[in-house]
C-alpha cells in the first residue's frame, strides 16, 4: 500500500493536527483558568498524560478480549488522581458476558462501576451501575469472582446496560505510606468473556488507524472538549466560594458524573494560599470505610507525591484530644502535625471523599491565617 493511501498515516496526521489545535485553543487564559505560566504548564502536563493514557488504554482496546489497565500512577495523572488509591479500567461490549476475578489485596474498599458512553475513546457520561465489596462475596483469602452481563445473575452481578462502554475499579488503602507511591503495589485483576473469542488478528493498517482515532477522541475529550460547567450546574458539594466547603443537597446523586461513584460522599473547593499563608481545615471523620483529602492543581492533578505529603488519609492524621482533626495546607512546613504540602501552587483544588459513610458528614470548617502564627 502506498504511504498516501495508508489509513494509519492519515490518522497520525489527524493526531498531529489535534496537538496543533490544542496549542492554539486549549491554553486560552480567558476560558480555562490558564492565566499564569504555571497554570499553562499544568495544562501541557495534562495533555502529555492524556496521550500516555490514550495509547495505553485505548489504542489497542478490544471489548471481545478485554484486559484491565491501571488508570493512574505517580507519573500519570488525570481526572483526579489519588495517592491512596489504585484505579483500573477495561473496555467491554454491553451485549456480552464477562467473568472478573481478583483479590481485594488488603484494600479497605473495592468496587466496580460501569460507565456509560465510554466507547471508542470517549469519556464517561455517567455511571450505569456500581458494585462494592459489601455487595459481592469475598473469600477469606481476599479473592472474589464477579459476573458482568446484561442478564441478571444469582450472585455477584455487575449490570451492563446497552450504553455501557467500560468498567472502572476502585481500590483504597489507609496506609501510613500512600499506597499509590508504593512501586510494588499491584491489584490482581482479570477479565474474560464467557464465550471464547479466539485469537486476535495482527494489527493491520485499518486497526492502527482505528486505535489512533480512539486516542484522539480521548485526548480531545480530556482537553478541548472537557466540560467547562458554570457553577450553577455543578453538584452542590462543589463549593462556589474559595477556601470554603459545602455539602451535597439531600438526595443528590453522583451517577450523572463520569468516573464518579454513587456510594462516595464528596467535598470540593478552590483554594488560594499566598506563600506566607496557611489554610486550616477542621472537622470530624464520620464512621465510614475510607476517608482522605487530596490537593490538586486546576487540571485535577496532584503535585509529585513520592516525596511530598499532598494528601492525608485517616491513618496519617493525628487527631486532637477531642477526636476532631486540624489539617494545615501551606507551602512550607508550619511545624505542626497534619501538614499538606501545597508545593508552591498558589491556587488549585482541595478534594475530600468519604466512602460508605454510616452517618452524616460533619461540616469542614476553614480558616486562612498567617503561617507564622502557627
């Protein structure tokens, strides 16, 4: 086949054009909070991570022969990474039936979420169904087996709806060292169709072109087409005030948010902290399966956490005598317990999650102070 007639060559050309389009449009300071060189660097870092994930996850994806890929790591950050967790994902065909085997690997929480619309590289539009480890059987050694299918199963069933495109897994640990920083961490997971598909064909020109176009869809969705929603349509748990947290509305659901989970209580705010300031967060942990707070830049990425504490889970928090917590976010060590290192980022996001809470989450109070006063 002549190079000019190659579908793969054309797809690579389209990918190059997308990079040019991103450079021309995505970093617009008036539209996406890209006013500073630091914020634009975060945007370009996100593009690099989206390309990395697109090629790892989407390029060779085959819903007839799926495999789980780890979403995030200390060197791959997008859509809200978490130092205390591992996430995996795979592509599925909602008309097929799959057997998932794995082990909870000591995690305090394990779940599977079926994403709608997450097909051909497109981002999830919402959650079709969720199955957490209170809803499927786990053996004494931590092993389990789940069936994902459109037809009901007698036990351990993950429901696939017609618009299902992918499955996302969540695994959380409350370790003294953040789990995702451990290079040996690996959750054993496998997925196979009950009807054997036979061997896959070698990647030919058309298959390579299709894979590249899935990468294009994902990178575009994570950047240029990523929804820039006005505050009034955001969930109530996304605060409209800087350095202040708000809670969800009664009955509010996370199922219409891509890559969210219905059994997690979230809190999020924008923060702004000058070099000589500190933001104090006070509250109480509810009875729940897992809880932590994470610091992100404006592109939902943590600062490097292998040698920084940019998040805190319950085990890492030193409690006050009355059982409450006092957490300090600052750019330098204030000499107090429970320091979250803002890593020199003057603004970004603070994100709380409480998994399977058994009681109402108490308000998180905040106070901006001079760091010297601590």
